[in-house]
C-alpha cells in the first residue's frame, strides 16, 4: 500500500511532466502554424527536373481541408460547451424516438 506522501510525490512528478510536455507541444504547434501560414501565403515548395525550387499555390482541396480543420478547432476553443449541447440534443432525440 502506498503512503500519502508517496502519492503526493507521484502527483507532483506527473504535474511537472505534464507541464514539460505541454510546453514542448506548444512549441511544436507554434512552428507548425508558422510553416502553414508561410505555405498559405507563398505556396508549397516544389522542385523542377533540374532540382531548382519554386513555390506553387496550394490546391483548393488542400485549402478546404486546412480551413475545415482549423475552423472546427477554433470553434471548439471559442465555445467548448458546443460538444456537450450537441450530445444533449442527440440524447433528447434518442429519448423522443424511444417514446414513439
């Protein structure tokens, strides 16, 4: 059986590790956003048959996927209760269907 002080120590270590991982992931996310913004503004880097690089505009389907993913995440950040309210609506719908 673990002592309370051992549990407290383990929780502190986990907290420090979580803080470290959160910081590391935030740095990676920041770099990804910077690269993504560069690609959106200037296009993807491509190479010709001679090995010279050039920028090529991102395709509409890629832009659509990027937009959809980022817009959805932004909406979740702005209104985290949306998922819960949608789940509540689905639960209510299920109850109504069972009553019929």
